[in-house]
């Protein structure tokens, strides 16, 4: 049962709604009412610009890396638990209780998790322009670059499914030809 506080800590760390805070501090707005209506770094960029998006991305990456690198080491429970702590942080980010369980899509937090678990696989997947493509191919890169890291591989499979699931509205818009371009930036007057 010594794993319960570590999992709870990872979930709560992941659940910190970085982009929600950025929207409130930056313009006094709830990003769930603007742009893609998503609490992710892409929507922060679209609505608030890169000065807000970069810190949001960095914090979201850290939310995934810290549970793996620090909680994994401090708990002494091993590699499988370190991967579980990272995956739990991603779940916290996607299903944050602080914002009605409507968080971001988990891409940056999952990237942070895998920077700690399988950094070479992240470097290979990074050039992909699409979060969805990177997520789908990522388990292949984990398997090829970290063949002995079974927990990282299974976590990458599960998180690939979660990230694709969290992008289901984007996929529908892509198929309908109505998805916003990344560079779209709408002025918001709070």
C-alpha cells in the first residue's frame, strides 16, 4: 500500500490545470470557452500567444517527468511503478478534478513522462507535426530504443490510446475539413 500516496501525488501533480491558470492570469478568461475550448498548450498559443504557451508547455512536461524521475526514485518501488506514476500524472492532466475533469489532451505531460523513461524515443517522435501521429508511432520508437523497458512500452501503448481518444473531436473536424490551423490566433477581449 506504500504506492497509494505516490499515485495520488502523481495524479494531483498532473491535474494542476496549467493552461486554465494561464488563461485566468493572462487575460482573466476560461480557455474552455475560447478557441478549441481545450485546456492545452495549443489552445493557449492560439488564444494567448507564445509568451504564455511556452511556460505552459514546460510546466506540463515537468508534470509528467517529475513523477517518473523523482517519485519513481524516492518510492524505491521500481521501473514499473515509475511508469505508473507518469501515466497517472497524464490521467490527472486529462481528467483534472480542478476543472470538472475536462483538462488538456495529455501530449506535453506524456512527453515529459517519456523524456524520463525513453528520451531517445521522444527525440525520434518529436519531428512529427501531429500529436496524433506521434502518439500512434511512439510505442514503436519505445520498443526499438528501449527494448528491455517493458513498463515504458506498455505505458506508451496505453497513453497512445488515451491521446488518440482525447483527440477524437479533432479527428472528426479533420475528416470534415473544419479543423483550425495551428497558426490561427483569435483576439479575446475579457
